[in-house]
């Protein structure tokens, strides 16, 4: 599977964050934990929409092995 070049991904995410809705970005610093979570969800949704511009193809994983995790130190494999 080909990887997206780091500099292309970095630029894409930088632009995505730059055009994120201001209330969403402001909500990340909210005092209310529920407002912070809502802002994180909104930002994640915004980034997902931006990432739809990429064509990402992956390998087929044998049944039961699951896809490797994006954050190997933080989470177990997705299965």
C-alpha cells in the first residue's frame, strides 16, 4: 500500500485546521468538559470530511487479525 507523503498530509491537515469553524476551535478551550468534547467531535468530523479528498486503499487483512492501529502505543489493534 502506498503511503501519503508526510508533507502532503501535513499541508492538508494544516489547511483543514485553518478553515475549521471558529466556534469549534474556541470550544476546545471551553471550561465545560461537555463543550470541549463536543468541539473535539466537531473538529474530528471536519477533518474526516477533509480527508474524503484522499483515495486511501489498504491491504486485505486475514479474518480475525484486524487492522493495525493508527496509534500503536495508545490502543490495541482494531478488530
